[in-house]
C-alpha cells in the first residue's frame, strides 16, 4: 500500500503582487488540494502563516485585506508607486504629483545615506496586530518563513519560536527596515536568492512541492544609472529563481507583472489573477497527484534508485 505524497506549498515573495497567493490557494482548496506543510518568503510568509492557521480562503482574504489596509502600512508604501504620467491632470493633481515626486526623491536620498529608512515598528506593528502572540508551534500546520543572512549568504529558516519575529525577518526589505541581528547573523528579507522557498518545503517533509512563483515587476524605463543597476540585479535574481523553481514538482505563476510591488491598492486585481491562473492548471495538477499515488510510479522510482546505486 503506497501512501499519498506529503504536499508542500512554497509561496514566493512579491510585495503587493503576492496577494495573488490568496487566489491560488482558494482554487487549490476548492479542488480539494490541501497542503501538509507550507513555507513562504516575504509576503509569501505572511500568506503562508495565515494558511497554516486555517486554509479557509474567505478568512485568509479577510485577514489580508485588514493587514494591508492598516493606515500606517498603506500610507508608507504609497510613495514607492510611480504615477502614470499619461493621465490628464488638474492643477490639484499636478501639485499632488510634485509632492509624490519629492517623497520618492527623499526616499532615494535616505536609502543611500542611512542603513534603513523606516523603523522596525512600521512593519512589526501591523504583523503583531494580525498575528498576536502566536508561535510557530501554535500553528496547526508546519510552517517556515525564509530569510537571508547577509554575512554568510545562507538561507535562514524560521520554523519555531515567536511567529511575528520570524515573519519580520522574512519581510525586512534591506535598506527599508532594520535587519535582525542574531547569533552573528544580519538577517533580512529572503526574496533575493530565496524568492520561492522550495528547499524549505522539502526540509519540512514535503514529497510534492507546489511552487507559487510571483513574477518580478518588469521595469522598462531607466532614467538613471541606479535604475539600470537595479534592473540588472533583478534579471540575475530571475535567472536564479527559474533554476530554483525547476526543483519544484509543479509551478503556478500568476501574471501580475503589470502591477507595482508596492501598489497594495491593486490587491483585488492580483487576487483575481491568481484565481484565473490557478484554474487553468488544476486539471494538470490533479492528474499529476493521481500519478504520484499510483503504485507504478513508486516502482519506477525504486528502479531508478537501484540503477543509480549500481552506477555508483
């Protein structure tokens, strides 16, 4: 008798675009595909922690809407979002545009003159309001939040202890929020090298990993040398991420590149994209999971293992 595979869901980073995760998870739940373990990076860790509490899609979306509508949280991210210069502007909106431009310039100056531009409370406060004093051990489902140690370059996987601390580490964008200094490490958002935490899912015991990869924002206007450096860095991370996603058993990529990573006002649209894309892939995913439960699959894998042992 062969057991069904232990399913893991790896939720990728992506800022506001990561709200597409809610749509994908809703479709998986409707299809009867529920994870046994979950891992997330950055926004994926927040959605993953909610999923680990309860896989109820309506509850998850309600909690996410409350989280991103927190006034301190929403007001802080708004200046990062570029305005559409093609929109007709009244005198009032032109003044507003100048104000937004000055805010973005101030953010740019702060970024290159300070180690971080916002205090820890701006991120930790909304997280604490959403999750309270929960620990990872309190979650009904094993869950991991993935971050990066700037000293060693290693992955940092939080799966025990205070939940908010682990989520903060996973979401602490370098130069925006203070890093966490712990045991000689300097820990920040893991979305650079560990954008989709497939490996962390495997370490939690998953046999079959469904990766939800949120594509990077496609910048097409480069006004400064810094813009070009950042785009070059994005391309490098995208290439690494494609390699990582090939180690998953199934990948879903909601088409959300048109939305800015800081535009949390586009949350409903991102969720809708997640719903739409996941529904396209459910039949293929169900077929693959049925095959993984088939005794012939396990016999085939056993034969491959024996052949490798013989060759070694």
